[in-house]
C-alpha cells in the first residue's frame, strides 16, 4: 500500500497520472470506440504531441509560440513525401505524361522528381528527417531569436508570421508541394496498406506509445535541474542570467524539444489520416494547439493530451451541427479558461487530488522527506 | 594610468552615457582582496549603474573594468559570473514558484550548461552545501516552503544565500536592508560581516547606521564621479559630503 501511495507523492507524482493516461489511451478508448472513432481519436492524439510541446516551452519555459504548426507540418510533410513517392510507382501512374512521379507534379508539367524529394525514397532517411528537421528548424529560429533576446509577444508574433510564410510558400509552389490540396491519396507504407482496420489499430497503438514516450521525456526533463532552471527563468530571467547561466541556450533547447515532439505528431498524423496539407500549418491550427494546451492546463503534461482530445472531440461534434458557431464557441471557451481556470482542467484535478491526497498522507503517516519532495509545489500543478 | 593587477577589481576611466547623459563619468575605482566596501551617494549618483556595469548588465561607453587582471567590459554576463562576480539586485530577485531548496540548488555552480543541467545529480556534496548555506541565512527550517511565501527580509537573505552557494570572490549587494525591520537589519549586518571574511564585498546602502555598523571603507558617489573615499568618521567631517548627501 505504501508503494501505491507513493505513486501520488514526491518523485512519483505525475507518474501516476501518466499511467492513468496510458490506461485510458490503450485500454479504455479502444474498448469504448469503434474503429472510425478510434482513428479520429488517434488523429486528435497527434495534436496532443504539439500541445505537450507547448506545455514544455510555453507553460514551463514561458516561451509562447504561435507557430507550432510549422513543426507539425514539417514532420507531416516529410512522412507524406515518402508515402507519396511510394504510391506513385510507374505502374499506377501510367496514364500520366511522366509516369513514376507524384500526380500533382505531372499536372504542373514537372517531368522529373525534384532534388529535395529524391532522399525521401528511403524510409530510413524519412524517419531521420521526421526526427531531426523540425528540431533543426527550431534551432535556427530559436538561436536567431533568443541570442538577440527577442521574447514574449515579439517572439509569438514572429513565429506566427513564420507559420504564415511557410503556408504561403507551400501553396505557391504547387508543383513541388501539392499546393493548397496538400499531398493526398497516401495508401501504403512499404507495401503495407495503412488504411485497413488492422493497420489503423496498429498505428493508433504506435501513436499512443510514442505519445507516452514523449510524456516521459518531458517529465524527465522537467524533473532535472534543467526543469527548475526553466521555471526560474520564466519568472526571473535576469536572476538566472546573473547566476551564471546562458539563458538563450536553455530557451533554444526547450523550443527544439517542443519542435521535435511536434514533428513526431505530424508524421503520425499523416500515417493515420492519409494526407497532409497546409491547413495544418498556418495560423488557425497553430492557435488551436495553444488552446489545447491552455484548456488542458499549461503546467500539466497530461493536461495537454486531455485538452487536445476534449477540445477536438467537442469541435467535431459541435461543428457537425453548427459549423459557423464553432469559432465563436472555441473563442469563448478560451477566454473562459484564461479568466476562470488559468491552469486549465488540470487544476481541477489538482484541487480534487489534493483533497484525496491529504487524508491518504495522514493515513500512511507523514512520509515527507525533502530530498524527494522538495519540488512538491510544482509537482502538484505538474500532476 | 596603467592598471595595477594587484587589485582584485580595478576600474579605470569608466564612462557610460545614456543618450548623452553620463551616468558614470571617467570613474576610477580600486578594490583589494577581502575588502568590504560601502558605496553611498544621493539618488541618481550612479551607484546601481556602477554595479550594472561590473556585472555586464550595462555596457561601458569607455574605460576598463579589470577583475583579477581580466577585462570584464566585453565579457558576456554568465561568463562574468563564472569568473567569480556575484550580484544581488535591489528588489529581492528569487524564484517565487520554486521551494527555498530549489532556489539554492538552481544557483549551485555545477550543471550550468543545458546538458550539464540535464545530467545534474543531487549528490551528498550538493545537499551538504545547500544545508550549510541555509543555516547561514537562517532558512534551514524553510527549505520545503515556496520562496514566494517568505517574508521580505527572508527573501533578501535567500537571494544572498543563492549568491553564497556560488562562492563568488566578489559579492555586490544593492541595498540589502531596504525595507527590513530593525532586528532584521542587525542580523543582516552580522551576516554580511561573516560573509566578508575571505571574499570581497561591495554594498550600496542609504542607511547610515547600517553603513557604520558594517565598518570598512566608504566611497561617496556624486553625479557619476567619486566625491570622496575613506572611513565613515572622516567622511562625516568632509564638507563636500555633507553638502551633497549627509546634510539632509
């Protein structure tokens, strides 16, 4: 029983809620939903990667990025390029002027696979690209911004502008990118049909496992000294700088980590949904990602996941009935959360959990030793 | 004037101007090892600006600041800290949302790079040092509390503790007793005298009683220049000092 209790206390705080989330994702949801709904949930869970990244860099690091769609998009497009090349084999594209290249290239009178598409023939390269490109791009942005001490609103506006620039670039270069339609009609991965039910189950589980993995990485980072420096520099950046830390490097790292996690989400989106388009990169999705994190709780890693699931499901149900009203509703929800629940749904859980934990703690005797619980104050919000 | 490397800190011909206004003008300032120096002066004399320039927050327009013979004027802020210069800000600057323990640990001088902070292990040496400093600043019973819950005086001590744990060779304190009660002032004076053993300390202060209780040499700044330097008793007789500062 003591061990059970420790799940909710001290260094194990937060781990309990991750275990609970894993059970919800891997047992409850597959049992409760049919494959159509489960696939939908899988799609929403790919947004949860981005929300998780935002909890890290916005919630803990104080770096609000309104351009996380960029990294989701880079991961998604990298995967889509690989799948598109595979589905464009000469046989199935024999009616094209130039068989063997993606259909939209043929429509735009391109006769050869562009050079930057060529490496995406390889799955190994694609996976590396998914894992490295978003973080590398984030490094460039972060290094340029944070070394010059751009922060706060200015940083948010610049990231948003970059998201718009990338969207315009993709839409404008139709022949190379598929334009506004995106890269569509993706069917197989190394000859394996990604659209039948069994592969959808498999991809859903892969997605859930990767998400839990990213949660554990996030939790580990926050529990390190690094995590406390991150919180410290959100509150008193000068004090951190004059305690001997190169603040810019700390910001670049968390921004890159958030981008890395978002990129994985993007690639899993492409695999589960079967297409990728600029509508998942621009302003609207980038702000939606922030709303997911805010509703779930920007200081709660699992909160970001629940936020993404709940808001997305609400959007699907509500938008089916009243498509025009959705934008107003989500706006109202966002304002409400900011005003009433600044730490999101997770703070409700936190308060309730506190009421549950206090009698438990009394029952098992006061086991507080500060070597393991010195960051309890944070852990509560973090749980 | 050539710089003398026997001094711990040698500031020569230092000038900084903000849009033509010279906050510090052609200032020369020297400090020995293990010296306790108090800087006084009327508002706008350039006291805080001087500390800002030593720690790299404000960059010099002209002149040099040498710490153990190393030029600080072009060094990046965190490097200056690595050289052994610690700075306490005027308003208590602590991490409200972290516990007292974490505040001290976040200032511990190991794991200062990103990957160093990720690999940082809270070993016995770290625990020992945190408890040692917590004892010194009398917060040993508050280690688990959030720093935001401390009283104003305790916050000031915590920030001093966060600097002590870095074992700086030069400690700069900007009005450490502002807003403190009488008994807190006495305890702080005691703490500072203890801290000053084995390291150099610069204190900016307005409270004359407190300055007198610290002992040590006093520098009077006025309009970005040094007006007088010496011990407190001598300065009290100095007509220029009385005119610009002590008189009112």
